[in-house]
């Protein structure tokens, strides 16, 4: 399906697209206006690596893991409970979790902590409180529930201090006793002095380790800081009115186009020549534009004549006449039967104008009105209805007595004649083959106007007798099913269908004004 085909479909289904787009846009506008505005506030928290040289931080992914840990903790129950308690919110931690969130900013040490609320001041308060509570819980996250290294070292220092105090008191007592006895220090006194020296060395080492642990713990605890507090938002974050309107319009147009294509595929009516060519392999010999008659214009004013001037319909019939001549030369078809699937397709007008086009090319043409139920050829050609075809079988007069000269030079007409009580019986009883031979001897082309195929059985009697059948299909009227049924019926009766004529096409799709013929027609051709 090419672009032009899509444009034709769009033109036919434009109201579906317009109505769908307006409906979706209206729903979008109403929904946007009825949506309560939501305000968003964000604070920035930095997670800094405490001591890059420490053994505990040799893992280069530590900071990334720590940041992701803090991001996940934002919605943890203890942290949310702390926010609810501080702000005295009438919310449960679960309710608050739907209002807050956090995300790590790529390739940075920053976490964006956000909160949403219908109240802009409350959104900022929640975001700031959430960030502060997260920072405060950083120490707990590091130390966990068990004892830290600093606490264990402090316990050991206390034990060593107590032992040193006891040993020093004992050493003083032993030294006093030794002085009173004026003797040399005993072995016990020397051993105690050695033990005190070792304990003091241990105590000094423990103090150094304790100080290092305390410093490292302090650095880790202080690595989480609020670098930017949330400000009270001045405009809502949603709904985004303009974005919603644009999306609504785009979705509406897309939905309308989709519905248009669905309706197009479900629509059985033939709207274009492409539709017609898509259901049959037969050649479409001509596309005749729709011409709407004006009040006061006679039927015979729509017949192709030299005096009529240039019209799009006239040019279309001339092209049809040229193609029919070429097809006749290729197939040997000089007796043509023109029919249609359903009534009202304009086949009689096609017969009259095709005859005029062939006559203008210098051919002798006879038109035969074989539609005995609703004959119109006499009116189109400006001659009397009687006598005619229905009188041929019961009359001894020669065929020339029934042929009437028309207002179109080179065209004679065998009209329907008097209305028979049973047209099908009359047509079946005609000496058809002899009649066709006599008509063919009297003209270069014989064109029969046949009843519609699906409306009566009359066409099934006449169609096999013609050299070729032309099927007239009316735009915006015939359905694909009707066309297929008509072609099937013609095949079943042994008729030779040689082409299709697409009638009543919209003039906008025609291009006959290419050569500059813009003179207004003397009458609307039909």
C-alpha cells in the first residue's frame, strides 16, 4: 500500500480521525484539570569514602555498594518511623513509603532523596527530615548491633588498668617491707616489677589501637552528610499539562488512524480504482468521474457530442473508447454487452457515451437497449421507445425499420420497444444469433445495454451471445461481494468478460485537466 493509497483512506475516514482525536484530547483535558497537583522536593546527601588508605577500603566498589545500601534504606521501616515521629504525621510508614524515594546520581557520591505531597511545604519537610534521619542512622549502619572494635579495646584497656593499679599497689607494699628490713630486694619484688613493665607496654599499645579505632569510627560515621537541603517547590511536578495535551493529541490521532484502517478493512464498499483492481485480474479499461446533474438539464445533454465542448467525463469516455477499440482489435470483440452487478451503476449512460466516443473516432455504432424491464436508452439518445427490440421477433419487417438515428452522428439505436409481460421469456425466444449477425453486418460496433446481473436473470441470457462483456462498477456503491458474484455468474453462463469500467469516481482523483482544457462544459455529462 503506497502513500497515495494511505492519503485516500485518510481523506475518506477523516471524520473518524478527527472525532477520535478530539474525544481523546477532551478526556485528557478533563482528566488533567481534575487531577490534584502533586509537588516534589529533593535533598542531596553525599556518601564520602572515609579513609582511602585504610585496609578496610581497599575494595574499590565499597562506596558504590554503600550508596546502594543507603538508597534501599530510604524506604526501610525504622527510618520511615523516625520521620513520622519527628513530623508527627498522621501517616503509617507504609503510606509514607509511597511518597518518598531515593536514587543514586551516576558517577558521583551523591544520593537524591525526594518526597512528594499535595502540600509543597510538607514535601520539603519530609525530604529534609528523611535526609537527616538517614545521616543519623549512618553510625548504626556501620557499627551494627554487636560491639565495635573501639568498645572491645576499651574493655581490654579497663582490665589492664585495673591489673596495673593492683600490681603497683602490691609493688609499693613490697618495697616498704624491704626498706624496713634493710635487706636486698627479693625475687618476688623483681618479678613484680617485670610484670608491671610488661603491663604498661601492653596498656600503651591498647591505647594506641583504641585511638586509631575511635578515629576510624568517627571518620566512617561522618562520611554521610547533607550537602543540599530541599526547598519548598513553587510549581507542581505533575500533572504536566502541556505534555499531557501533546500526548493526548498524538494518541488520539494515532487511534483515529488505526480506527480508520480498521473501518477501511471492514468496509465492503469499493471506494477507489485500487480497491477494484485488488479483487480481480481483469483490466480496468476506464475511470469515469461522477457528474451530478443540475435541475432543468435534459438526459440527452449528458451524452458525448462534439458540440458539448471539453469535460472531464467526456475525456474519460474518449479514453475508454480508445481502449475499447484496442481491446476489440486484440480480441476480435465487436459485439459488446455492458452490464453491472446492481441497479443504479450508470451502465446505460456508459453505453450511450461509449457509443458516442466510438462514433467520434469514425466508427458506425448501434446501441441496443436489452433492459426491457427499465429501459432508458431512448431517453438518453433522444428517440422514441417504440417500436424496438420487443417487436423484432413478432414482425416481418426488416431490421432497418427498427433502427433509429440519434442526435449523435454515427450512432443508431435499437430501443426496447413495448413493455413485454415476461421479458425473460421474450429474450430467451429471440433468434439471438441471427439478430446479432444482422446487427454486426450493419455496424462496426454493437453495444448492448443489459439488465443488472444480480437483479434479474435477463443478463444471463444475453451475455453468452456477445463477443465480450464489460462490467460497470459504481464507486461508493458496489461491494466487493457483488463484484465477485457478478463475475462468477458471468463465468457460469459462459460469458467472456473482457474488462471493467470504474464509474462515478470522485473527480478530485482525475487528471484530465493536465493539457489545459479548462473550458466549462455546456452541460454536466453523465
